[in-house]
């Protein structure tokens, strides 16, 4: 059985982080995001190949995962000549498939039991099975109505507030029968959410819902990207290096250097090669990437700092995300919600 991972989006809502780093490989702690999805797919022994459907900066992704041997699952790359939309991409990537295929949005993190979804699909002899998850505000998602028998009766992408009739949304995980792809045109962009799913409903085909109310999040915005880190540090989502780590849950690489007189409070993550100088404070929910330096009396407070940054003396970085190779000057304050792209330099005494 194959799985298609849709990972061709531009990640616009995660800009500027995604300008040099496509969304599938933004780091969660020190691992590219896609690793977490591959881990989930690997739990289904029947899935013997992952097809990565890409078009935005595909080389960067290929360089990291190669043929998949390091990740432990065979990976094939399909790069669209131009973005074909979610349905076009599935058809393009799954062109020659003849058996049921698992399709996964490339930006969701979840602990769903995929084998159970596949089992339901088979049991119901469905043409398509979709995973639904409850969310507080469905407006940013695909709203899905179902009947008492668990069949999808309506699919409405990005509903307006008046259109919200349920809190169940599309979790971006499907099992599909490839013989339904014939309704997707080949050469133009086509949406699985706006066209393919509504057409299954319209034609009364067996379109089944699997409701999952465990951990699920899509990392599409800086706020949610930060929340994923917090959830892993808090143990709401079990993942290395925090799974099983005792309080105060400090994951500090042995190769990191924390000088005497620096204060580090968990939960936090400090990667190899990091230097935290005397008097500096790393406060809870901070994540500090490889080779980053935190200088004397600087404060990192619930911020995510990617590799190779320098935070100078007396600077405060709070509730912010810093891309790679940033330089935060002396006594600078970077405050709540700020997202700095790679190589940003903030001159000494800047208040951002
Ligand atoms: N190959 C390819 N080509 N991939 C694409 C394309 C394309 O043209 N467009 C989007 N993708 C990929 C993105 O990389 C992402 O992994 C996935 O398809 C979904 O696109 P998003 O841009 O993240 O969509 P969304 O978050 O607004 O909404 C989707 O996900 C929600 C759940 O997170 C929809 O599927 C919603 O219905 C759903 O609720
Ligand atoms: Mg998304």
C-alpha cells in the first residue's frame, strides 16, 4: 500500500520562516517536521512506500530524506511542473495506482491509529474515507457534516461563520480508491476539498467519516508551530526527546555549554553546540537550536530560536520565533508574536 504526502504548499502563513525552509522541513526541536509524519506512516507495516508530492523547493526536501533509508521507509518524489492543487497533486502522484491509497496533508501532527482508519475503509467498502477532528473554530478548515451512519453528507471548505453547523473538520487524512480520480482533470489545478469531496457527496458514493478526538494540530501558522513545541514539552504529544523525561523536563544536549551563573528552567530544549553565557536566563518553553549563542544577561523566554543565531548581552527575546542566523543586538527587546526571518539583524537597542 502507498501513502501520498501532500507537501507542495508554499507555507505562506508561516512566512518568513518558510522563505528558505519549505514547511515540510521546518524544524520541530531539531528534527524536520516530515519525520514525525513518516514515523506515523511507518507504524502501518502494510505501507511500503511514501510518495512525497512536492513543488515548492523540492530539492531541499530531497536532500534531507533521500530514498528514505535513514528514515526507515521507502520514499519516492513526485514534483509537479506547476502547483496542481490538492486533488491535481493526488492524481499526478497516484496516476498508476490501482489499490487503496492513504493521503496525508503534509502539515498535520497527530497520533491517529492509521491502521484503524484503513480497516474502517475496507469494512465499509468505501470509495473514500476521511478523518474528522473536532476544533473550536472550523472557519480555517474544511467543515464536514455526517449522518447517523457515519457517512459524509456535506463538505464545505473554509465555511463563513453563518455556515458553521458542526465542529467536525477535515483532519487532512484520507483513504481513497484510485478509480475515483477519473473526475479530476489532469492539466489544471483542482482542489480535493472544493471539488473532489463535494462531487463524491453529490453522486452519493460511499464516503465514510472516521472521527478522531486525540491529539491533532496543523502547523500552518506561527502560533500553531509554537504550540506544537509547547505540547511536546508538556507531554501532550509524546515525542523525543521529551517522551518519558522527568520534571523539570530539560532536554539539554551534552554538547551544549551552560556557563556557571546562567539560569536554565524547564521545560526547555537546548541543542548541541549552544552556548549560554553567565548571567543569561533561559526560561520555560524556550527552544534553542544548534550553535546558537546566548550572551551575558540575555533572556530567552518561551521563544523558539533556530540554529546559528546570536542573542547579544542584555537582550530579551520573549514569545517570539527567530529563523536561522539571526543576530539580535545588545539590549534589544523582541516581544510577543514576533517572527524574524533567517539572517535578520536587529541593531543594538532596537525595540521590536
Ligand atoms: N503537491 C501539492 N500541490 N501540495 C499542495 C498543493 C499543491 O498544489 N496545495 C496544497 N498542498 C499541500 C500543502 O503543502 C499542505 O500539506 C496540504 O496540501 C494542505 O494545504 P494547506 O494549504 O495547508 O491547506 P489548509 O491548511 O488551508 O486546509 C487543508 O487542511 C485542513 C487541515 O489542516 C484542507 O484540507 C482543510 O479541509 C483541512 O481541514
Ligand atoms: Mg494546512
